[in-house]
C-alpha cells in the first residue's frame, strides 16, 4: 500500500512539473500582446528571446532596440511572418534571422536603417516576400539576397539609393531574378538623379579603376632606372651617381621580389642603358666625369667587361641615352648637355659601336626621343638653349635631317611620346613654367592640355593594358599620376605618389604583375605595383 502511494505521488509531481513547464513556455512577453498564433510587441526595449510555441506571426512596432542581433529568433522556429515598422534600430547584424526555416514574409519598413550585414538574411530559404521599404537606405551590401531562391516579391520603395558602383550588383540581380521588384529610383549621383533603377543596365556602371600602392622602398638614391630582359630573366638597373655605380637587380620568381644581381663601378654615372643585340647584353654607361663607356655581359665569366670607350670630345656631359632600330640596324643616341659637346648617334657594326652622325652641336641638349611620325623615323631633341627640334630619317642618306621645331615652347627639358588609338601625342616637361600635352595634327604638334609643373624634370607617359597614364614629377610637391580620359581626350589626375625629386620611371611586367619603378634623386627609390580594382565588389 505504501509503495502504491509513493508511485502515485511521483506521477502527480511529474504531471505538475510538465504542466508548469508548459505554462512557463507558453508565457507571452510582458511588452507584447499575444493571441492564438499572433504576437504584437510595441515600445519594447529589446527583442524577447521566447514566445508561445503556436505563434507564427510576430510584429514589432515603435520599439526601442537599436539593432537586430545575431540569432534573434532562434527560439521561434515556427514563424511564418515577421514585421518591423516604425522602430528606431539602425543595423541588422549577420545571421539575424537564422533558425527560421518556415519564414515566408518579412517586412522591415519605416525604420532608420544605416547598415545591413551582407549575411543578414542568410538561411531564409523559404522567404517569398521581402520588404525593405521606406528605410532611407542609400545602398545595399553586395549579394544581400544570395541563397533566397524562393523570393517572388521584393519591395525597396521609398529609399534614397545612390546609383553608384556599390549598387551595380543590385541592378544586375534585378535583371536576372524572377522576383517582382517594385519601381525604385536613384537619389544620386547627379548623372543618375531620378532615373528608374529597374531600367538601368549593369554595363552602364564604370566600376573598374586602378591604383599604384607603394610595394617597397629601396634604401638608395638613383637618377635613372631601366628595365630589360636577358636570358629569359627580368632585370632592372639603376644609375647611382653619388656612389658611382650601375646597380642591377633581378626578379626572384620564388620570393616574388627584386634581389641584388650585380653592379658596374663607375664615376658619377647618370644613365645605365641596356641594349640587347643578337642575344648579347650591352650596357651604355654615361658618366659626367671620366668619360662614358660600353660594357658587355660575359655570360661564361658571369660579369660585365668594358669593351669600348665613347669619344670624350663629342660626349662631354651626357644627359640622356635613347635606343632605336631603323631598317633592321641598331643605334643609340646620346644627348650631350655641355657647351662644347655634340649630341651623337652610334651604330652597331657587328663588332662594336661607331659614331654614325653628330647632331645639334653646342646646344646643350637635355633629352632625345625616338618616335614614328606618319610612318617615318624621327628624333626630337630638347635643349636648354632653344625650342625642341624635330629630325626626320632620310632613306637616301641614312641620316637624320632637321625638319622643324615645336613653336613657342622654350625651356623644355624633355619630350616623351605616346599613342591613343593610332593618334600621336607628346608630353613636354618644363622645370619652370607649365608642362604641356600636344597632339600631332598631320603637319605639326598642337597644344591640347597644360599642367602646372614647377620643379618638374620628368613627365612620362606609359600604358598598361587598356589604360594610358602620365606621371608628372616634382622637386617641390607630390608626384601626380594622370589617367587618360577617352571621352575628354585629355589626362585627368587621379593619384599622388610620395617620391622625392623623381628623375625617371620604368615599367616591369612579370609573373602576371605590373610594377612601376621610380628613381629618386634625393630620397629612396620606390617600387609601386599597378592594381586593378573593382569598386562594385
């Protein structure tokens, strides 16, 4: 009998515990009103963690919580509808709605949302209707709706969308989705103001840009830099006049960086110009003192050997060296900036280099540029004593003959050329006054753009893939990088580089990467890497 009473008492306690548990589990939060399958929460300071198990519809109105945290509804997996309206929260966190496998309707309207995590709606695979209307949203994170394949209706009305690259993904998504999206409009920028986003095309957004971040600083000064290939390897050589050497560096394909390779001892070298002829590497070492020389790489001995001196009576103060090829023959020209010297062309004869032609004596030339004008070889000599002079190659005499000069362009330190869609342009560097961009019109060069450039000794154009650039250095300010605008047909400044007193830049393309090397006369030599950036990512 006692045993029966004990068993009965235990069963009674168990029933009371179960009943009590059900009563506690079914309790409606104090700040909410619950009916059979609905719950309405108003003016609540936080999102309650539990609701009666039969609730499938939950609404929050004029609540005071500031965010929807992660896994806010993990304990209410039966929800089919969730509504937020006229609340003050400004952020929706990652996995905010995780654990709602049956949710079909989500309304987030008339709030003041500033940020939504890209993964805020992760796991809502059953959602068919989503409204983010009237939240003053300016953008949406990329791929916000990823994985929500059941969506049939999306309402984004009443927001202040900025139709820039950050919204490109939405335009593309709207084009490909099967869901119905109500008409929405751009609030900016000015070019898109008032346009219907539903009608935009992803291709209309120009979101690809570039950048030249600093990759490495080299602890030495230099006055010129040249990149070249030899024996299947990539090299660069720097002229270092203060310590008297040509410093060679080689690209390391394993460490993915430039490493020291070799050097040529010199006296105040200003240019170390590489020239490869018939698989032979020559280095023209132009010096301010002690004459200039030509070295050859002895592959078997693994060193550079001097093979020739350059006539010191003609080349007294070299300032630039240019390599070119005409009619299958190899030449180089040295611009001489002394009062008594003469800019001279040298030609390879199979055994060495000999003087081929002297140009422009006693004019203190500072730069020489080889270029093709109307299918014919030309040289442009820049001089501190007169305007840039244009020479044209004569097939009959096999020499360059003076053709004309560039009018009204005194004090030009250097001229460098570039082409855009077969049209020829030149950049003219001036240390005092404005630098210029000019275009060849078929008979002469005409000015198309002016750049303020006090203290500039380099205005160098170059191209990478489809981008045309120009770098304008300065001894007194940041170096400016310009990019060519095809519509405006001129350069637009888009970046500044911090390099002291730059004198030359050179490009290196290696291992699917692009590097820009800059020599510095007063500071560290710089290596920048060219990066392509997608602003819509």
